[in-house]
């Protein structure tokens, strides 16, 4: 059984996105009074995301803060990014945005 992976706001810790096993980001928002199991907004995103926190108090306290969630995993190397070769044996790097993934396993 695989654990669900979630991305959190780096300022307040609110869960904002789920990272699916295939790499997609899943965003769910709102409540459906007629069918609690089906939210009115459910998005699957293939790509990097820049978003503000959904928590009003966090947005008020940190109005200029953006959470950046990079689509590419940390396993890319400098060689894979620059030369499209992954066999160069270089250490994994961060592109700045990838350093903050905000990703944690759900316990």
C-alpha cells in the first residue's frame, strides 16, 4: 500500500495539494452538500504550480508569499537537465524551486 504524498504551505503548514503516484498534482476544493464525496472543484495538473495559500489568515499575514511546487522530481541531475544524459554520475541538484517541494508523506 503506497502512502499519499501531500504538499503543504511553507508558511502555515496547510495541506494544499496531493502528489499522485504518476506525478500529477491533485487539487480539491469546496464541499458539495448533496454529495459529500464529490467536491465541486477537482483539478489534476501536469506541470509546475505557483499558488497562494488557501488559508485566509496565512494570506493576510504573508500577502506576498507564493508556494512554488516543481513538477520535476529531485532525482534529476545536472547532466540530465543540461545534457539530457543521466549517466554522468553527478550529484542531484536543485533548480531553486525544486529545493522547496513542500512534500510530506501522510502518516
